[in-house]
C-alpha cells in the first residue's frame, strides 16, 4: 500500500513539476527600461549575477539624463560579498568601476527566498522603489515572484527576467539528473508556498 502511494506520488511529480516553468517573462527592456528603479537578483545560481549586471548596464544607458541610475540589488550574496565578488562571477572590471554605494546593494543576511523578499521589501519602502525587475533562474522564478508579490506593497510593479540555464526549461529538465532533482524539489517548495499563503 505504502509503495503504491509512493509510486503514485513520484509519477505525479514527474508529470506535474514542469508547471514551475509555465510562465513568460514580463520584462520588456524597450518599454520598461527607463522606468526601472531596481534590478533584484537572487544570488546563488550560475549566471544570475552577470545577467543582472548586464541588464543593469543596459537600463543605466537608457535612463534619461538627470534621472537617478537604477540600483543593482544583490540578495543573499553572503557575508563577505563586495565588488570583488562581481569580478569573481565574471563581470568586467570596467563595469564594476561604475558601481558605487548609491547604485549597488550587497544584501548579505538572507539565507532563503522568503528572507530575500522580506529584506528587499524593507529597502523598497525606505527608498521608494516602485518598478522592480526580478532576475533569477527559470526553476526558481514562479516561487520567487509569488513570494515577492505577497510581501511587497501592492503598488510595486514586479517584472520578471529569467536567466537561461541549460536543462532548466519545460522541455529539457527531465534529460539531466541534476535538473530533475532541482526541479522536483523546487516544485514541492512552490506547492508549499502556493497553498500556505
């Protein structure tokens, strides 16, 4: 009996877990770039930080003269994070040189997605941010966006920009052992937050 329930659960997860990839990015650089106040990157996965810095650079170039630069908010980067962390992640030194205390935040306290959102929310209120771009991996985006929208003030716009990571999309995740493990675990987390809040 128990093994039958277990097998049924595994089969369910195998077919249902791809639901976490059922979304489309909402961020359009051409339309929303000039309005962007902050780019929030949830650190911890490959390519997230360089992708967020690349987007920050493009938004910065689009901002009309006289307007404040967008802020790059790196959440959950660990207690020793700083500009050298960006260089270690592959961000060119000349880009890092444009970052200063006003336009970059190294948030080094949070240890999970919920804490990322809580700490970011306090910064958003304090600094009056209204237009946020959330940057994270595809397997993480639905849950991260859901949590962020629940915690942030309702008048804050949150757009999504996914970091492409090999094997982590609706059609590829079942082809890689690591992607299977991550997707199934993330789907369970997604279900927990979806039905707990």
